[in-house]
C-alpha cells in the first residue's frame, strides 16, 4: 500500500468515526465498537475487577467518557505508564430541558450554547438532533441513544435587506432570542411540547408518556469528505477533538504486548471546563489508575514510582496558519496543515509542555518517521487550554500538549490535513511502544 493510500485510508476511517458520533455519547459508543472488535473487555466501575496479564480493557463513566488500557509486560513500578488523553465533546448548541416553543404559527426549540462555538457557522445548515433519552420502565429507568439522521431543525439567517451591515460588522446572534431553532409549522390546536415528545419517543420506539428526560446536541447532518486539488484536506464537524480521540484509539488498538501499561483516556466536558464527574477535572483517571495499580499489587510507594516513570500526552487539535489572516499568528510559529503533529507551548501553563517533554515528543516523532512542528500563541491574544494542565497537576506526571493542525476550530464545519491524521497515529503509536 502506497503512503498516499495509507494517508487516505486513515482519513476515511476518521470521517466514518466522526459521522457515527454526532454527540459525546455516540462518540463513546463508536469507540466501544472499535475496542470490542479488537479484543478489549468492558469493565464496570461497580464491579470488582480481575485483570489478566497483558489484558485489554475499557471502562465507561456517564456514557460520554471512557478509559481504555492495555496492561504492560513489565512491572508497572519499573516501566511506568504511557497515557494519552483527549476529549469527546465539541462546542455547539444543546437543547434545553423544556425546549418546545410555539408562536406565530411556528414551533421552535430553545437551545443553550455549549462551550465556545462560532455561532454564525450554524446558520443555514442542515441541522438535526442527537444524544440520549431516559425512559421510565417497569424496572426503573433505561437510557437509549437517539439520532435523527435527516435534517430536522434549522437556524435561518436574517436576509441582508434587514441586516445591511452584516458583511461589514459580522453576524451577531443574541443567544437567548435569536438562536431558537425552527422545527415545523403549527396548525390550530397543535402543541409544540407534544410534537417534540412524539418525535423523540418515535425515534427510540417508546411511548411519549414514558420519556423522563433527555440530553440532545444539535449537529450538522452533512457527512465529512476529502477536499482540495489533490484531496489533501479533510472537512467535517467535530475534528476538535474527535480527530485526537480517533488517533489515540487507533494507536492503542494497534499496540500489542507493550512493555509499559498503555492508557487512552477520553473525557466529556472539556469545552466547558472539565469540572464534572466525567470530565478530566474529576476523579475518573485517578480512580482507574489506582484500581490498575491495586490489581498489579503495587503499594503506595510503588504507585508513586510508577507515576514518576510515566509520560502523559494531552492530544487536542492545534491552530494551523490561515494565509487569509496572517496577523492572527505568532510570526515564528506558523504551523502548516499536513506539516505533522504540533507541540504546543505556553509559559502560563495553558499547555503542559516544557523543554524536556517537548524533546521527548520530538524523539517519538523521529522514531515514527513523521515531521513535527511547534506552536505558541500570539502574546496579545488569549490562549485556549486543554485537559493537559489539570491531568498533569492531578497525577504529578511528565506531560506534553500536542495536536494536529486545523482550520476553523469551533466552526460547525472544520478542516484538517489528510497526512496529519496518519502522522498523529504514528506518533502516538510510538509513544505507546516507548
């Protein structure tokens, strides 16, 4: 298989993963399909764990976060752990618990802004709903995934004739009054709440009266694709950060009998601060690592020795240089699409990278035969952050922040490089094998 074919195969696998994962709950379900297909066994947090030597396992918390791991052949206190972290959520719009609105003969759905999306990019697109609903059953309650494959809702733009300055001042949307999504026309006697409940109930094959609650994301139904003169770019939703999630999954799945125990952790709620039971700011990764160490027979002294010999990679997408906006970038750090993984540095610890961990990741890239780049944000612009700083602080582990370069981060439709996805898989595979 040629290098170009390998690059495109990895890119198409990423597109398929994203298109099957329109919500964080679907992303974990998609990850579970891949993990099970490659010999991983699911563990439950409420059960006692019995881990076999060289075993391959995963555990899910809250439906939207999962941690998978492969036990190493060497003692954990001597070899340490190789950990990659990413997140399953993406910025966008979420339905409010009582979302149905009616007036002027139109039913609409009230939404809340989740994280920091570019709101204007959600206008005039084929949008739908995906997430999970909780049903009343004879034995208690049951959670089911829900996805409307067809366009269901829309956020129409205001015509330029009523907004003459839109091209000069940009589209500005009031989050309370101008974001409700159009669902359908209302006839006399119709009830918007009943209409919504029936749609949801029919989608999960249940009675509307049994619907208790739901968490639903708004997503763009347009599928991902390759684009460019040589099909060298990827376009899709949620590249931030399902591209990193898929890269880490692919690398872990391909890891066979590693010396060090390898862990891939995927968290919800990164886009809103990670402070939740399923977020990186919670106890999930600490709980899982502690239980692994207990199964390995480590006492507290050896557990600390293991952490001291471990390496954590926070994998989150990076800002690629956009030639249409040259003034937005630090002059010496214009990373390019298809130029390889990006090592992200910020002296204020928005990223965890230091000189030693940057050099370690550079060495891994060299071992994998892939190029690498370095990124620093403009000093007069606020820098985003990742799960890296909080995981590094919680564990006390050597850490680096990296990501694949992309354009239009937090847009409803983002772009990245075909080569870069394969590069990142190779670099993370090298990390798991180190």
